[in-house]
C-alpha cells in the first residue's frame, strides 16, 4: 500500500557491508558510489521528492546507511536559493542550469568523449499572452537508445531576448571551457564535444544575427540574393555562387 509505514524490521535483510564514513567513496559498482546511484536512479525514474525522502528515511534505519542525508535535496544538490543564479537579459530574465551539471546527471558510464546535441527555440506560454520561454536544451548523442533531454538554461520574458549574445553568453563560455578542458566523471576525465545545434529558421536567424528566412540574401550557405516564387524566397544558386 502507498502509505504503508516503514519500520526497521522491513530492512533487516540488508547486509552490513558499508562503513559509516564511506558513503561518498564506496562504489556500488566499479564506477558509481551509493549516493551517485541514488541520484541517477531518482532522476532516471522521475522519483517524487516525498517518495525519495521516504526511501532515505527507511535506509537510515539501517546501520549501513545512517550517515545518508535525510533530504533528497542534498543528494540531488538542489540549490536552496536559486534567485542568485537568475540574471537580467533584456527584456526578461535568464537562469543557467549548466551543461556540466546535466552531463554529470545523465551521461552513461565508460565514455571517453561526450557528444552533445543542443536545441534552441522560442516557446509561447499561451495564446492570450506574449509571455514566452526560450530554453536551451540538450541531450547526449552517444547512445541512441538513451536520449534524456535536460535543460542548460532558460529565458523568460514578454518578448524574445533583445540580444542573442547576451542570451547565450553563459552557455558559450561554459562550452568553451568544457571543450578545452574536458570534465571529470567518476574521477575520469572525458572530452566534451558539441555534436550539433538544432534550431528552426527563425531561431537560427536570431542566434546567428542574420536576416530572417523570408528576406533576400537570407541564405547562410550561399551569397545569392534569392527570388520571390509562389509567396516564398528561393535560392536557385550555382556552385560558382556558393559561399563555400
């Protein structure tokens, strides 16, 4: 039953195999500690905070796990004051979750290089309001069967960001650092590579600061002016006119 109370008799079968001071360092396998396992498990299966807290309460009844934290927020490293991480991006606000933190949470084990797919787009919140999100999302492309999308950052305002450079600065600086220096996962250094960036045409023109896709000279792959055909701009270019 969902509300069945936990008592110490229910967990007597757990082996007394873990010392009190090694919860952070004792591996559940060769690659992951107990705290990291609980963290990944809660994220992977979308465990609610009250359920996770109940599990920790039950585990702490056993001598092996008495030094585990009582709150899931500690294991998940949930910020207690997120307002310090919010900055103004005209005409709204931006919160940076962090690419490194997403990789640490969702990266499969035993990878020497982490390949990242990034998606950026605008998202209106309702038809009756101009309020909108501009999220920067990502997933790890190494394993096609494991594509958990996680946030890198998110903007909110009544209009899209005025300056895409200001909107992207936290993301760009972190990517520059990670691609140059890598990232340590389970005491092993891994390389980080941006595999692709996916945007629709309006988001692409906003991020690159180029003309919108409906304008002349708006193609980013050639230098052709374009022709207005059937209510759209087309670019019938030859190889000699290609920007490449």
